[in-house]
C-alpha cells in the first residue's frame, strides 16, 4: 500500500471485485478517452484469482480516497519490446472526483514506485488523447514531457471519429524517489 496525503494506492482484494464491477460497468461514467466496454464480473473474478491483476507485463492498482472509497485506477502494460519501460494508464471513475488532485498524486506516486521497484525501466510512457486537457495537465504536473503526436492513432470510443494521441514520457532521472514523495506528505 502506498499512502499519500490525499489518496492511497493499493492492490485489489477479493472483497473489492463486486463494487469494482459495478463502477466499471456503469457506462454513464464512460468518457471519450476510455473504452466503454462491459467487463463481466465472472471474468474479473477469474483474472483476480489467477494473478490478482498483477503480472510482470501488467499491473493494476486501485486508487482510494482517505475514507477508502474507490475513486480510480492506475496501470502499466507492455508497449513495445524495444522500449525499456511500460506504458502507464490512469483514470478517475466518476466526474465528482475529477479536478481534486487525486490523480496527480496517484500518478506521481505510482511512477516513483515503478522506478524504485523495476531497475530495468528507463522510462514510462503515456499516450493521451490530444483533446484530453485534464489528463495532459496531470501528466505535466507529474513531470512527464511531450515527445510527439500519434496522428489518427485510435478511434474515439463515443463518436467513431479518429483522434490523435500525445506521447509523453518520464525518464528515471526526472522522477523524484518514492521515499522523497512519501516524506513530503
């Protein structure tokens, strides 16, 4: 568990799965920036039983507020065999929790944790929809730097229109240590 001043990052527990399924399957929470697909509860439970959402090439942590309420998630996944570090993803589940600094703290702590625990990681990469100004601001506040644009990289989940993604990265030497961040809280 990684505890910041506003949030806690923690691994999933079996008792979280029903509430998590309710949140991720509530399509009224979907945005153009995250796929609105349904995730069957049985599949979530099966994957959790197999690996607790924690594998060498995929890691998923829950973001909770200080009261323990699920407010979002952060994850890593393999982006390319030639890149020495994973792609990182993040989201807040409900609009009421956006703009409150939760994800900035979560991404900053998660990034520092990844560099501390994975010595082979030279960089972390984010791909963020060019129109997603809120997520771009979060990334910038966490020290991620823009490297370029992937033109017409994906199709907008809500409209079917192609969109571009901004490529951002954080290098190991640009990240504060996890210990520094935890001592600041």
